[in-house]
C-alpha cells in the first residue's frame, strides 16, 4: 500500500509539474497593471507634441532649399533614413543654415514654426515654413499580426488605430488585458484595457502618444496548445508506465 501511495503521489506530482510548465510567460505581468484610467491616460485628445532632445527635425522653407533641411517642398524631401534632418542636441538646440543654433526643445510644432518664422523673416519676404519631427514613434508588441515600431503622422492617434496598423489581433491575443506603458518624468505609468466590452468604449480607446509602448499579451492557452503536440507522447508514456506499476503492486 505504501508503494501504491508513493506511485500515485509521483503521478500527481509529475502531472502538476507539466501543467505548471505550460504557464504563459508574458512580457509584462498583468498583476502590476492598474485597471483604472487615471489622468495620465485621459484628456489627451488635444495634446500637442513638444520637441524633445534627440528628436530628428526637418525644416522646410518654400522656394528656398538653401535655407531648408530636408525640405518637403522639393525633391530632396525629409527622410529619416537618408539623413535629411537635424538632431536636437543636449542643449535643446538645432543648427539652421544662415541662422545658426536655435533652441526648440519644449516647443510645440506650432511654436517652433512661429519662432523660425521670426528668424527667417530676416532673409526671406513672407516665408512659408514647415517643421516636422521625423521620429515620433510608438512601439507595438505582442500577439498581433504585424507588431513593430510605427511613426505617428497625426497629432491624434487612438489605441484602436494603432492596433489596426499592427495588422489586428493574432489568434491567441488576450483582448481583455491590453497594456499601454507611458513614461513621464522617467516614471512608467501602465494601464490594462479590456477591448471586448463596448460599454465606455470611447474612454477605453485612449489616445496613444509618441514614446508609448502598446503590448498585447497572450492567452494562457497559447503555450498549452504549442507544447501539447510534442509533449503529449512522452507525458502519456510516463503516465502509462506509472499506472502499470500501480496495477502490478496492487
């Protein structure tokens, strides 16, 4: 009887260990995520982007390529890949042809245009100017068909829009625990959003800002399904062996 009890205990222990090995290893733990939408994620619809250090800036002056950097108005258009931009230095300044260094950090694009307009009026009559940030990106990770980094061309970009650009949800996506991570003053703020419910959809479909990380975790069934195929045979064989031994010693 003692041998029988030992074998049964071994069988249960082995099966429990196998089950625990199938737990989903998600990148971010949902237990540390707030389900309450606080002011960090609310009221961002009209938020204007402010220029930051290390931003890549293009400056276009209509009909004046000699004063432009990656002009949108010529064949030498702004392009992050080919270097048609200037970078905001650690002092928050950018070098501009004929003008020199101008401090733009902390300004919205509208404010930056206005400041450069004042400077360019010294060289051009009624200048037409456009300022563009080329590296306003968000990172989208997890159970999506096309995760990756995405440039934000508009000021307003919703969560659902970004998920759509990432190719929609994959088969194992957990739509009830989508996470958005936003860093403010070097402090990360995280929220979990359930997109399976239509009530309060407008509130849940929050605005995504440059620098945000959107993560779609996998359901617990994913690793179970993936491991079941290659794992079922050896586990079944081990269970069969233990059952035979139990029967032999009864």
